[in-house]
C-alpha cells in the first residue's frame, strides 16, 4: 500500500522519536552489552573519586599515556595526563592542529552524593559505638538508612604514611548501617515532611556493640573498636583528624530487568559519563584538535576546592601543554579557551511515568532514546545555568547525524518545579562553547540509580565522535 501524502509529509517534517532497541542488530546488541559489562566491572571498583582516579591512571598507563610531569616536550599524537592530588584527572591526546586553534573537551565529574565521616566521628552511646557523619551533596536522607554501607577512603598520619581503607565490599567483610525507627513507634516521624523525616545529625553509622574486656574505662565499646582499628591499621583516634573516609552503598552494580537492558548501581551520577568519556579518549582516532577528558571532583558541592573545576589547576594543565608544545606566549591561554568546544558530560533525567507530573513530556529524555543534551540548565527562569548557542548545537547535530548516533534534547523538569547545574558554566565563563550532554538516569542521587545500556553506549559513541570530528 502506498503511503498517503500526509504520511509522507509527517515522516519528512516531524521530529519523531523512538527507542534505540527497535533498530539494533544482534551484533550491535552484543557490543552494547559487552561495553556495559565492562562499565559495571569498573564502577564496582571505583565508588569514590580517589578510586576512580587510581583505576583510570592504571588504564592510561596500559594505553601509553604519560604523566605530563615526566615529559619535557609534546607533539601531535602524544598522550599525557595530569593527576590532581589523586582526586581529579585531566587527560589529553595532542592533535595535529596547534593548541591555539582550540581544544575539544569532554568534562565529567567523579564525585557522587554520599556520607562523609566528621573530623571527630567516633563515639559511644548506650553500649553502641557509632561514626558521626556529614552528608555530601544533594541526598534524600531517608534513603541512606537501613541499607548496607561500606567505608572507603584514606587515613594520613602526621609522618606522611597513607593508609587506604575499604571495608564492607568483600564477602568476608563486615558491613555497617544507619538504623531507622520501626513503623510501630514512628507516628510522629511519619507526620513530618519527607525531607524532615530523618535529620542530618541522626545519620550515625552503627559500627559496634561489644565492650572491651576490662574495668576502669567508661566507653568500653568505643575502646574495643579503637583496639580493632589499631591492630588492623595502626591508627589512634586522633588520626581521624587527617582522614577522608566516605560511606557508600555496600551493594554492587548489576544488570537490571529480565531482559538485562539496564544497569542499576551507585554513582551513575556522574561516573557513567566519566567512564564513557575515558573510554572514548582512549579509543578515538585521527585527532585534529587536541582532545581533553576532564574527570573533576567536588561538582556535587559546587565545584569548589583545588580539585574542583572552579580551581585554577585545570588552567595550569593547559598552560603546561602550551609550554611543552613550544606554543606559549602572553595571553594565549584565553585565546585557546575562546576557540574551544566542550561537552559537559553529566547525567540527565529519564522520564519516569510513576512521577510523570514533574516532567514536560515533550521536553524530557526517554530511556534508550540515546544521548541527552540539555541546551540550558539552571532553575525557573534559567537562573544559575549555562545556555548553549544555537550554532554550536547545530554543529553537534551534524556530527551525530553523520555518525548515525541517536540523540535527544531535553530539560531537567517542568519550569517551576526545580532545577540544577553542572560544570558547564565554569568553562563557558572562560569563553568555551559548552552544552550539557549525558546519560539520562532514573532515581538520580539515590544509593541505586538506573540507566539504559543503550544510552550508556550512545554516550561513548557521542564523546568519541566529538573528539574525532568536532
């Protein structure tokens, strides 16, 4: 049957969207699943920013990348990185064009919402030993109670000795938890607003109940915990003052659904974009403009500090590239940024039909519909966000359509419902063309986020095409 004129016109003019699963071949599906399995493996070993950097540096070394501090000069084809205090990482593949012609940047962050230990965390109350915590980033506090938690991080002694801590991940390890009130006695708690159901000061980690065998000490459960920690790590209570210990979910990322079409795991925001951009720069070919992969820290708390994108450390890295390429001259750094383009690789929001009222269905991202672009972030009247220029979006559309990569352009939610931001505005302030571009997820900022395997692979393909063709 021939198509009607109206049907032909509809196909020509409408921006029709569909699930990517409808068109993939069996071979493509196998590739997508294999890539996602590799991501799951890495995510389960990189739940914190320090662990992500450590794992990424190993991969970089295996792929002939060198620490920029160890090289005197660079040329086209060279691969270098800068490790910023073990908590953020900048990676470069030097292109055929001069640096002053601009860079192709993909910038993700590797910190995720979590709980941190306070500087003086250990205390005892009624024969229970606890660690006192301070939550990090935007969390729903009630989601962090009554789940298994692991302790990850470092303790640094005054003599410089650094002790790595990871407890709760191995099968034989103990786990920890934050208790919640039983529903039988929770009448007052259940009448509170949802965000007030659990107070921040009540997010205390239960770590012990057995007293030390002996007399003359008031807090014997606390003493027993310290004795065990001293035997295992050689630390005393004062060493918590120079530690960075984080609480993360003790469960692992896994495939989700009977069809295994999704990945559920802690830290998709934003390790899902960090991993795909890392893989993309490893595998990109024929680089013309120098490609840069940014793996930043502190995005969840405003990108502050010397490992966040507000720091001048990234500018220092680009200056080092200019110095070691022999190009540098006064004010050239500003020109480099003004000639550069960037994908701010951060997760977006998948339309969730259970909570559909918060989304505009014609301007939201759908699972398995491909990489999601957000032209602008911010809240309400676009306040505090970054807004990409139409010319830049058109250029990106051309790259994706040329490479047959499905994409969608969306917003975070309904106009007056809320909002958010990424590191995009920081690079835009330097003169870089920027747009937010990432994997849409369900249950963002929860201990167990969900993403489509199709979208994960689409992100990798998008970042790789951008490095190669932008």
